[in-house]
C-alpha cells in the first residue's frame, strides 16, 4: 500500500506541476516526510493523505487505489459483470474515470494500417471492435482483436491501427481530461 500511495502522490504531483516543497507546504508536512511517502517508505496517516489529496485537488481514492493497467483488453468471450432488464442487457467492458471530454467515433480500419503519434498527456483511447479483425494499441505492445473484443490504453504514446479483414469496424472513444486548473 505504501508503494501505491507513493507512486500515486509522485505521479499526481508531477502531473499538476507542483514542486515537492510546494506540495509539502500545502499538505502541512515536511519535505523529508513527503519525499519518504513518494519513495514508498512512509506510513502516512489518514489526515496526511487527506491533506495531500486536498492540495493535489484529487479524491482520497486517487491516492490509495492502484493505477489501472496501461493496456486493458477485454475479449468477446471474457466473463464480465452483466445485468439484464426487460429489453436491454448490459455487459461492463471498461470503467474509465475522467474529468473532461469524451469523443465517440465510428471508425473503419484499413489493412495498410496507421501509426498515430502520441496525443497529449492523459488522453486515453477505448476501442470496441464491432466487425472484422485488427491489431491496435501502443506501438511497442499492439494487441490482436476480433469482433466483440475491446481495448483501452493511454494514447499519450505512439500507437497503431491495422486491419486484417476486408471490413474492420469499431467504435472509438477518445477521452480528453480537462486541462489542469479547470
């Protein structure tokens, strides 16, 4: 738990552009204590965690929860939480926490493929393949997907899309976080 908290505090502090000294002052703790927390060597009290969360403008959960995997693949036949109503059945594919904007695209992926440059920090892509077969995801670790599979990854690094069938269709969600300070 200490390492998870330390990694989260460090990541969130850097993302917010706050120095170690400024966060320590805002949280009412010493720089040495904050450095120890970020190194995973500290055992912060709940009060300290709340103070840091407040100073970082995040929830307590963002400090104590392990980060989501960088790439999350859900196969069409994977067991996932599901509920059924009178006319609609819903199967949870991904949970994505976001403050910002979600853009939804219907896309077709050709066989010649595409290499996309990294998007801004914090941007994620979530793809649900509705037809065909593709290879997609981070350029250094692409994943083969078949109809019904889905993929979520951080798009702040180069990524690829390459189709394998005549028609390869998907729904693409691009998740753009609000800029810091909004």
